C-alpha cells in the first residue's frame, strides 16, 4: 500500500487535537526556521490545537527554546517544548551516581546544572553521559571506540542524551550521540536512551499537551506525530499508538527526494517493511 504524498497538510492536521512535532528537519534545518512549517503549526494552534515540540536535542528545554529563537522559529508556532536534555536530567538524577564523564561540547553541560554531579576524568567516572560528539564536524564515532571499550569493560552505565544517529546541519550530515550509544551496546555496555523513540519522552510530551489543554488528556487517535526520521519519529509514534506524518525532505532526503519533490520509489524503499505506515508523507511541512 503506497503512502499518500501531500502538498498541503491543513485538512490532515484538522483531524487531530495534538501535534507532537520533531524540530530539526521539520521546524528548522539546523540553520534557520522553515517558515511554511512554522506557519502550519501556528495555524493549527489558532484553530484550537496544541503543539508540543519534541526534540532529541541534548540541552534542557529552556536552553533549546533560546536556540529556536535565534533560528527565528516564532514562539507562536508552539505551546510547549520537550527535549532529550529534560529526560537526560531525570535519568542522571535517578542513577544516584555522583561522578560523571561527559562526552559533548562544553555548552551541553547545562544538562548537569543544579544536579548533585561532578564532571570527572575517565579514571574516576562512575557513569558516562554523552550529549553529542566533542566536535561532530571533525570527529567520527569510531574514533571513540577505544574510550568506549574501556568504559564497557568496567561496566559503567551510559546515558545517551541524543538518540539520533545523524542530523543535517544545512547540507551536511553529521553524527550524533546515538552513534556512540550504538557502539557502546555493540561492546556489551548498558545504555539508557533519553529521547525518541522511547516512552519517557512521549510521556513528558503528553503531560505538556494536557497542561495546554487545561488538564484534559488527548485520545491516542487524536494525536499526530510529525517527523523526518524513521528510526525515531515513526518508531515512537508506532510505540505510542499515534498516527504519523513523514517529512521526506529531512534526514532521509538523499533517499526520498528527486528534483525537490518526493520520489515515490525512494519513499517506498525507505518505508518498506514498517509494521505501521505513516498516514501521509510530504516534502516539507506546509
């Protein structure tokens, strides 16, 4: 069964009360806001719907909201923002480990703010927290294999603060912390995944939507997930029993797009074999 390819999503969105939308690849491209997507989300809100942005960004939601402002994503396009950083903070607190080894940029360390955790060197670490690579423009995940091997041999728990494997930054496809976590599991290490497609992230998103709706929870049939990644967005929707709208022009665009339009054959190849298909696909949300 082929998935319908839409030019405009207004009629589809009107069937739902809550949108849980991915951010990177849907609302912005890593550099600037995607204006048609922001306009679509704004129109949905103005029609009485609730929009929760759910991002695998490793920073806490307040920090990521400021980044969205800088990328000119208007606040009127969304009601609430939930990030992997929010989930990561909860997992760090629940771990009860006081000495953490951090993999990621210094700016990511906001995720530790206010927690009773010290950032230490490799030898003293009791837990590993990866928010991203230290420099994802110049490094590869495989460069971390020796370090991850040493941690795995010691049996240290590993918190992955961004389950994405890769992300587009403009035209560049760059690695994320999920690629490090995949190596760690391959080495036999235990990984706690903070973000999509895992239930804790969606539970936070649903709680945020209920808050917007005056405490009224949304029925599963009235929630639509919008995303560009099969492994995270579509899988998370399937886990939660929600419908999904696939944005083909995001992370899978090299496979699904030809000449600026959705390529039906490429789309089928990407979606083939999924136990639940998205209700529709688009080149970009509009």
